[in-house]
C-alpha cells in the first residue's frame, strides 16, 4: 500500500512539475515548486528517508520565502540563502544515513544557490544538475514516478535552454536585432558590412535616432567612420556613427567609445535595458479607476496615431506636423497588427479612460523576446501609473506566448531611464550616437598625435 501511495504522490509531482514550466513569472514558478516540495516530503518519508524528508522540508520553507520576495519584485538577501545552506549541512550531519544521501544534499545546496540568482538561465542549469542528481536518488528509494517527474523536468529545461539560446544580452548585437524587428513597424533596414552595419529608416523617419552606422569592428575606426559618412550622405541623412559598449566591463570597446566622444559631438546617448528575468513592473497599480486596457488591431489605427502625436510629440493638430512627423503618420496608417512578418509580430496596446485612448505601448516580438517601443501617454494623464500598468498588461500577454526577454532602449541619464529602473529594468549596454560630419580634428590627431 505504501508503495502505491508513493507512486501516486509521484504522479501528482509530475503534474505540478509540468505546471511549473509553463509559468513565465518567477513567483508563479515558485508557487508550483512549493507544492511539489510538499508532496516530495511525504514521498521521501514514506520511502524510508527521514533525512530526505527533512531536507525537502527546508527546501519548502526556502521556496515559500523566495516566493514572497519574488512576488514583491525583490531578491532575497544573501544571508537568507546562506542560512538555508547551513540548515542543510547541520541536518545532514545529524541524520546522516548513507552515501545515497549525498545526492539530495548536493542537489538542495545547488538549487538554493541557483534559484537565488536573477538570471533564469542560471536557474535552468541548476535544475538540470538537480534532475541528474535526483533521478538516481529516487530510483534507489523506489519512488519511480517521482523519478519520472525529474526526467520530465530535465527534458523541459533542456528544451527551454535550446529555445532561448538565440536570445542574447550582448550589447553589440541588440541594436541590430531591434532595428531589424522594426522593419515592418518603422521601416528600418539593416545592411551588414564588414566593419559596420547600416541602419536606414529614412522613408519613415529621417531623424538620427533611426539612421546611422553601427560600428562593430574597432580596428581601423577612422576608415569605418568615413564609410559610414559616405553611406549617410548617399541616403541624405545626418552623418551619425553608433558605437555600443558595456560600462560594466571596462575594456578596449569602452575606451574607444569615450575616446571618440572627445572628438565628435554626442547626438544622443542610448541605454539598453531589460526586465529582470521573471519580474514584473513595480508601478502596475493605476492611480485612476476605470482604466481599460486592450490589444488593438488595424481598426484602431486612428487612435494609435492620436495618442502617439499627443503623447510622443505633444501635438493635437496634424497641420502642425513637420515633414518628418508627417512621414511617421503615413507609416502608422499602413501598420499590420495581425500577421507575423519576417519572424516578428507588431502588437499595439492602448489604455482607455471612459473609452478615450490615453496611453500607447507597442511591442515587437518573436517567440522568445519582445522589444518595447513608442511608450507614450497624453500629458494630463502622466504620472498616474497608466503607462506602467499598460506595459505590464502587454508583458503578460507576451509571456503567455512564450516570450522571455523584455528589452527596450531609452535616453541615458533621463527621467525615462529612472522610470524604467524603478520598474525592474536593468542596464546591460549603452551606445554613443556621434555626429561624424567633421572628421578633420580626429584625423589630425591620428596623423600628428597632437591635440588641438
């Protein structure tokens, strides 16, 4: 009878394991894992391993504690993680039985550490190691269906790692992916050359924000700048070179970026940010009642244009638009919000107050990542947490489709950066957009090593 009870509990663990892997928010995953741990306590005690039950009881408490931290968008303090590790060691010393117990002890010490990390990939690697340790442990105890749940976890985690392997936080590649994703939204074309990639959106937006050359090879920078200048001149846009770097890793790339900044005016300074894995936005409770959120289709193009002009450009009359803004409006009129095009889907979300559109968020997504863009709220509704709650609405829908990474770009040292930082977005790269119209001073320095 005990054998079959153990197998039945193992079947329940299989179901809970499957449920945990369809969760896209870390706190929900933790909730499923807490239920799994509760079942495993009974499995191991009934299978004759008191130490295994007590260790998993500690894991259950750990999961509950981590759950409350993640629900509040917080990471547990290091001392909490260390105290759980100490608990496993002490309990193991007191109730040690045989070498088989090492499988469980190593497993829990590892998972306690990896689940404390912010990076979901680290968590997944931790669960791979955990499954490889628990499969033989469960088989040796006779908990065969519980071992089956570990096999399912192992396969699921490996599949997730393969699926999200192409998603990179590499600061050197994110701009190319972002502007490639903008092809059917903002008309961006990314052309690859040996030492740089050329981004052109001049049929939709002639501003420097969407037209420049991305430096990707730091050798022969002067020659690369000259080539970028020529391409910009051919396409009748301002001559802008874009150099991405990561301030967290001081290296030659960072040095070159700041060296170029000494010789060329900075047109703008971008900061690339991503939402912490599994976290939600903090400002998700709107201060105004009655706000309604919707994902809209082509029938709402006029509303999209209205909110964009009022929120992004501060204009209510289309007769006041300059030529560049008129190009943007004409492009928005042709938006496709239904189909996946070249691997990316354009999704538009609008917040309504008494059926009036007041805020807009657009996301460009494939099946693993989503870029957030054109976040805008009409002036009188700002600072009411409408934009953040609308973003969270869109993020929830994207997560349901399997999207893991939420990425955006904004101005460094701006109020927008502070807003996103408060809402659990973290910097993983920066970029200087440099006006390289005049290269004489830089060329003179290279030739003479003399600063003017």
